[in-house]
C-alpha cells in the first residue's frame, strides 16, 4: 500500500533529520524531492503546486530554521500539509435515525468494485447495529444481480431484486419493501459502464430523483490515479456526490487518487477497500494515512485491528491464566492464529512505525511457521502439559512437523521463558509501567486484556506529532 511514495518520503526525512541545522537551501532541496515524489505518484499538478508553495513559505519561517530540532519541525509541517490534502478529518456517513429509511446510492464505472463495496458497507453498518437492505439495480452487467445476492447471503443481509428491467422502478420498490419490513438503510447498487455516457447518467439521475438518497457515493479504483479524480468530477457535476469510496487501496503503490481527490473535487474519501475479504474495508482517517505515507506507521489502526480481532472474554481468561502461571502451548497456538486474523504480515508491517518500507515477502517467516507446525503435531494432552513431552515424544513431534528434535527442544525452551516472563509482567503493574515508559508511552495507556498488549487506542489518538515520531524511533 503506497510503497513507492512512502519509500521516497522516508529517504527524504532520513536525510534532513540527520542535520544539526537546516538552511533555506536544505529546505528547497527537500521540497524539490517531495514535488518530484508527488508528481511520480500521479498527484494532480494543481495540488502539487499548492502543496509545494505553502510548504516552502512555512518551512522557511523562524519556527523551523531557529528550532531546537528543525528536522522534526519540518516533518511536522509536511505531515500537517499532507493531512490537509487528504481531507483534514475523518468524515462520517450522514444517515437518518433507525425509525426511518436512509438511502445510500452507489455509483461508479464497471470494474471499480462497486458491488463488492456495497456488500462490505452493508456488513459494516450491520455490525454497527443498523438493519441494512441491499437493492440490486445494476441491470446492465451480466450476473451483477446474482453476484450481489451471493455476497448478501454471505454476510446475512437480504437483497431486494425484481424481474423488471427498470432500474428506477426496482430502486423505488426497494424503499417500499424496506419500509414494510423494518430495514433502516437501503444500499442501492446501480449499473456502471466502461466509460461515462449520456444514457448511464440519465438513468442515475432518475434513480436519484426517485429515491432521494442521504448519501451519493462514488466507488473509484485507487490504482487509476488522476483518472479517478476526473471521473469523480464528472459524476459530481451530474449527480452531486457526497463522498468517495476508494477500492484496491492495498494495491496502490502511488497514492495519486487519494492525495488529489479532496482538493480537486471537495468531496471526502469516506472508506477504503484494503483487500478481497468482507472485513477489508476501513474508515478513511486522513491523519493515519498521512502517517503511513510519511513512513511513520499507524499505531492507532494497528491497536484497533487487534482489538477487533481479539475476543475480549477470551483475552480476560488468558490474562488470568498468565497470572496463575497456567499459560499452555495450546494458548500459544491460539495466539499465532489470532495474529493471522489481523491480516497479512505486509498490512501489519505498514502500520508499524519504521517498518512500512519493508517487504514482508523478503522476510524469513519460516520460524513462526515451524513453531506452529511443531505445536500442531502435538496431542492436545501434550499442548496442555508440556512437561510430559519426553525424548520419544519429541522425536515423534519432530517427525510429524517435518522439523528436528533440536527445533522442538528450542520451542519448548522458548515457551518456558515466555511463560515465566508473562507471569512476571501480568502480576507486576510497576513492571508494566516501566515497559511502557521504555517505549515512550504513558503507563495510563495500559487498557484491559484485549488489544495489542492492552494499549488503549484512545490514548494514542491524543499523542501529538512529536510524540508519535519519538515512539516510531523507539519501536524501530
């Protein structure tokens, strides 16, 4: 995700932060590199010019040149400008109360991922306590109705469909159906085309007039760069967009669409698609994406993802087990599997400060895989009590996992050390506080048992730019 531009920015900041003092020449050179990076990322030229001019003007002021730490000050200016380009703050959907119907109209060209985005949005709203209904009104693309039906069934959200070939009638009837059956949110999947044409726009205008939507969302492919911005402008002129969903964001190495959309169209990016799974659908946080682009990671999102993945009840049980020194190899295996649920190693690395430029495919992940294979080759009884694993059992486990007895011995020894450390940490709040202090974090950020080491994401949100940078350096 945004690997190319992130790598460039990381190099620029590395060079400038290594200087004891910064001159106007240093700033001009750095800004010139940033300008080239943005142009190579396919950011709109008007956006680049505005970014460069305002950055130079602010960076050459006394606040930076006479600062105790000019490198950090310069980085903060770039960060603030980047957040502004991306939209300043997170924008929410504007939906009506649950006692009435809210209509969300989904628009976009063919191939942008509109139908998939519709079902992902429905799943998110369902999780938030709303009662969504998907309306199949894409009557142009073959099998579009069937695709939406299958996706709706997968997430347990009903799909309204008719045999009629009139998209306007289908959309209007779906609202009547929702009203009679108690659905509070109707997500209308409309037809796309390979390119914008008069017939397409005419149909969409009529659907909008018939349904009076609260939200008119364009689904655009992030990988198309400035083309996505041009498409957004065309749809907005005809239909009045309220927001944008960027799909295939995980495959976008450049970031041109995300960095240009808000400035050029004035429309906020509300969500991003970050993978093929239903849950790979994130709220767009400008400040977090800016942090990722600048190579500083996204600790808050990482903690939130961990908290979503971890069952709070199970986490509390695990904490009590640690306190009683009852942590087992079975628990260790479940922890491995829990980490996997958080997503790919690449996506996790991108959220870790100082790790965004690392290619997960180049990392040696064989150690973790071997450990998992060794534990899976044990019987349940052995996982629950590692003390019964004698020489003959270790030989059998090694054979079953395709490893060696030495590797089995190493895992058991490592497990015993981990178990001892967990016992000490879980019983000693003072030790927990010291560990947090060593990471540059406030000990009060220690939350419950859930999440990433119990970190409270709300506390992380309160950290300023300098604190986040300091945390990033400490975690590298």
